[in-house]
C-alpha cells in the first residue's frame, strides 16, 4: 500500500477548504499561485468561462534572464509585479487571491505584495 505524504495531504485539505469559498468571475478573476521547490507560477483565471487570462512564472522566457541569480523570494516578487502589470494592461484591477493551499508566508506573500504594488486589488 502506498503511503501518503502528510505535508501534501495537509496542503490538499487546505486547498479544498479555500477553493470552496474562492471563485473567479469575469468581473473579479482568480489569481492562483503554485509554488514548487525551485519555481513559482501565477495565473489569472476566469472560472466562469474556464479560461486563463494571463500567466507568468520563473520559467517565462521574458523574465528568465532577469531572475537568474536572484533569491527565490525576490523572484516571486518580480513575478507578482509582472502579472500585476499584465493584468492592468488587460483591464483587470480587482482579483481574488487563491493561495492554493500554501501558507501565506514567504514566496506566496512576496508574490502577492508584488502584485499589489503593480496595482492589483485583493
């Protein structure tokens, strides 16, 4: 029988609890964050139509050279600023923040602060 990673199981429980309340609409889409050990990903999603409106990550070619040599928190803040400015270009001002089961701490917090500095409201 396969063992379940307790940290992954706890994150899944938090994710389900958060997603019960957080829904992205056309007026106020969802800013979803995923954090792996090495990279961070952010998407703005309209759940009503099931479309990703914009996305950035540390693997995005436009930002990859700028991120090289940065600490992970600094890179997360840069990703937040990038997705915030791209959202403003598309006319998105208000979003719902979906931390995706991750604790609001460290890189997730840095990304959200960067998005707020770029002009997103949540």
